[in-house]
């Protein structure tokens, strides 16, 4: 069984051909429940997202800010397991036919088993993994298994990354490059800033891979700003916050994330 790295590439290329950035949404598995999380992902796709990252909840995140940490805590207290993450990917992909990745820290994969994880993710129809804390120089075994199963390996670059380091990271990655717009953790910001544009420019100088920007984008205005220079716009905390604000009203939460996806999808459509 092979994964959907090709679908991911085709989706990003299609957005580019339409003179726009792709909208990539993030939601944690198991939040607010496993079934509720699956429904939320379907709603985000329905609203206009091109790609969804399914977060594997972790008790000790290094990239996630307080909003996603809150969602992860809810999911973990609900007993979410890796099997639930795989089910989330499978049902979201089968319902929409759109690319679904997993965003996870390395420790859960290491404990679960690399071969087992990649095989199950491919069988679920997953397109790949975003691995924010796996050092490139220690990633060979993961990449061999990911390649074997048709999965993208997406690494994260930051404004502090030197040009030589960017070249090393992009040479090892596949699917796209996740460019963190600023130094810090996930969460909404007043502005995304010029650092992101500079990072995208420097990253593109090292690779033909699409460069997608995350951290800080929360509304259509910011999405439009980033879409001018990035191949994809990644939004996570704003979706999670909409569900938290619904305070247990599932219908309201689904309507809110669908609406936000629609607003952001309009924002990433550049003016020719």
C-alpha cells in the first residue's frame, strides 16, 4: 500500500496553476473527540482547505502554543491513541479525496516503530508527515521507510536557519517545506512580518519544493499577505480556537471552522 505523496504534489501544483497559494489547515486528532475531530476536518475541507495536517497530540510539545496545547490536553485526556490518528486520516481522506498529512513529534513514532507507523499511515491514505523536531542528520531510517511507502517527509525551517542549513534540510525533505514565519510557537499574531518573506526567498534558492508558511496566520487579511510570496498558507490555532469558543456545541464549532476555511480560502486567492 502506498501513500499519497503524489496527490499532495498535484494539489500544490494545481493551486499554483490557479495563481494562488494552497490553504493548509491543521487540527489535532481526538479534539474535541475522535468523531468530532473527523467531522471538523471534513468541515474545513468543505469550506475550502486544500490540505489538512492532522496533529498527533503530544504531552510535551515544542512548537505548539497555548491554544493547540489546550486542544492536545483535551484529546489526551479523552484517551486518543495513534490508532485514532490513523482512523482520522483514513476517514478524512476517504470522505474527501484530498491530501491529509500527520504532524507529529518524533518520540511517538520512535516508540510505535517507524516501519509500523509508515505502513499504517500509507494504508490509511496519508500523504506524509511533518516532523518539527526530527534532526535531518538523524532522519535516514525514517526517510527510507517514508519513501518506501509513498509518504512525504516535511521538515520545518526557521528564520534563524542559515543558508547552508536550509540547503541540507530541503535536500532531505519532500512534499513541501514548512517555513515557520517567526521564532516562537504556534498561535495567532497581529502580523506575520517580513521575516517570513525573506525565509521563503532563501529557501526557494535551495530547492524546487513548494514553500508553505505557518505560525501566526489567523485571518483572511494575513492569508492574503502571505499568499503573495508563499506556495501555501498554514493555519492551525485559529481553527482550534473556533472549536474551543463553541464550548461543546459541535454544530456551532463545525459551522465556525467551515466559515473560517471559506474566508481563508478567499484570502489565498491572489489578485493577478
